[in-house]
């Protein structure tokens, strides 16, 4: 029997990025989740969400981070579930989370009232937490039906190893798996072998950093780890004039199914879904914004239709 192909990225991952101790356990959980839902006729989407933390010291005091709040990933998870998908939510610890995201900026104690009495009853002020009853009901249904599997990462290393494990875990359900890679992942890192152990000392003068390029994990994901899956990457730029070119180049390089292209400042109201054959602009109107429509509902609708076609083409 042919040996499985070991890409150079696999080697680099093992050598330069610390392997989280729970990765095998998480992989088994994800595989069981995917198989259970696929057997029940559901599709499974792996959503990545939030930014990665890149340590500068191995006993980390300082690290490099980025702007991502996790809102795109968290809201998309809710819309995928409404469309009938089961969701593996690979997210940055403490970034926005499905359902609770709506209340995350509030001071919880301001929304509660102590009624006192023997039972110490506490009631919720529904004016401070609008929609709490509806959201709580839906959250509990999703939990009971085990439609959402949350997995957390903090560092870039954890993200890379957990994404690889997810891709391998989902490979068993073929084209029923979708990868929705919305996390903002660092392009730069300091290899474990070059990282100082202790806190960098300011008494040594100004800090000059030299960082390596993070391996492009999309390549083995598409080619080796989950070759039958429907894969969507995200591309963020601050200069709108280079965005679509870069999205198209990514499709040519990695040969996956779609890129969702967005610009930092307009990302809540405008994105372009680019595929090898098409380009769809998704825009929120003023009316949509008044009605609190979120752009993610349009992104998810566009991509789930494309996933349907993809499955039909694959004969699945
Ligand atoms: O997490 P968020 O809602 O604040 O932002 C979403 C986003 C801009 C991180 C996402 O849409 C995205 O583009 N992710 C990929 C970023 C990149 O080019 O690496």
C-alpha cells in the first residue's frame, strides 16, 4: 500500500510549532461529531474565527496579536445552524461566541436584579438584555441537539495544529464538509528554536525582530488533508485596489472553491465572494442596516448554495 504523502509543511509544523497536548483527543471528538451529523444527513462546517497570538518569548510576557473580534465567525455559525449545518467552531479564546456575542459588551450585573428572599432569586431586566429570552431558547436547543462543537485556540501553534486535526477529522465525510476560514491568522512567527526563553530586557536597547513566514496551510489542507471538502478562505486588505487581484491569485495558487474578499473598514457591510468562475458583490443597504440585517446572512446563503452545487457535481 502507498505511504501517505508527507508534505514539507507537515515537517515544519512538527518541528517549529509546539504541538498542543490535547490535539489527538480533540481530533477524535471532531471526527465523532462529523460522522454523527453526516449519518443524520447533515452537512458539517468548520468555522475558524478570531485572531492568533504569536509569542515573542517562550515564557510568554509579550506577543503579537491582531484586530479580529470574531464577530464574522460567531454570527456565521448561527446562520449556518439555521440553514441545517452542524458547526465546529474553532475560535480564539474569549473572542465573540455564537449567541452570547449579542450581550458580550454589557456589564452582566447591570442586567440583573436581586429580588432577595430565602431563595436569593435573581431576575433579568429584559430592557437591558433585549431578545435574551429568544436567544437563550435557541442556544439551549442548539446545545441539546449538539449542533455546535466549540474548540478554542490561543496561539498560532495551537491554531495550526488544531486546523490540521480538524481537516483530517472531517476528511471522512468528503464533500459534505465545508471549511470557512474566517480567522485572521498571523503571516509571521518566531520559530521555537529562535525564541528567547525569558522576558526580553529593555535594558538591552531597542528591539529588532526578525520573523519567519508562516507556512501556507491552505495548500496541504486542500491537496492532502481534506481533498474532497468545499473550502472557503477569507482575504482582508486595507487597500481596496489590490483586494480582488489577491483573492484571484489565492484561488489560482491553492485551487480551492471560493475566497470571501473584504476591506478592513467596510467589512460589516460589503464583501465580494470570488470563485474561479464568478464574482458576487454582497452589500447591505441602509434599509438592511436599519433592520439590523447582518452581512453574514448573505455570505452564508451564497456559500451554502454553492456548496449544494459542489456536492451535486461531486456526485455526493
Ligand atoms: O473577526 P471580525 O468579524 O472582526 O473580522 C472578520 C475578518 C476581517 C477577520 C474576516 O472577514 C477575514 O477577512 N479573515 C481573514 C483575514 C486575512 O486576510 O487573514
